[in-house]
């Protein structure tokens, strides 16, 4: 099990996880077809979030994926600074485990790895 920067080689596994998550009604802000059709652009967008433009209403954020046995398990975000809203409701670290992999200890693992990264 490892925490990595998002990568093209996990495209199919990530997309399968996105389908699972969207079936639950989450991550609906991500358009599945757009991501599937241009996965490289999606990865570039995640990389760009590390240094958002001053006119964007985003804070710098690093994204990581938890991979186990070549399978995408979940994602972790580390926000480099917080707005008042983020400070009060969300925090510096956020993570999500794909539905089919929950209740297997991955949440604890991704948080432990994320704390080391932070």
C-alpha cells in the first residue's frame, strides 16, 4: 500500500471508483465522461490545484491517491492554508475511500500516510 501523486496508469481503477462514488451521490461535480475522455487534462488540473491563480477562490491543495496492489483505493487532499470556512468545517486534510473498499482499515492507513506527507 502506498500514497502517490495521481497517475495515468491508475486511470481505469480511478474511473471505476468514481462510478462507485457517484452512484452514492457524491463527487457529482466531476463529470465522468469529461474525465474519462481526457484523463491527462484531469491529472493536469489536480497538479494545477497546488498553485491556484490569485483570481480563483481556492487554496493551494496537494492531491494523493492510495494504491494497494495496483488498485486505486482512495484519495487524500492536503490544503496548504485555510480560509475561515475551511478552518471551521473542513480542515487541512480530507480523504475519501471508494465504497467497495470501506471497512477494511484503509481510512486509518490513508490518514496516517497523509499526516507523514503533511
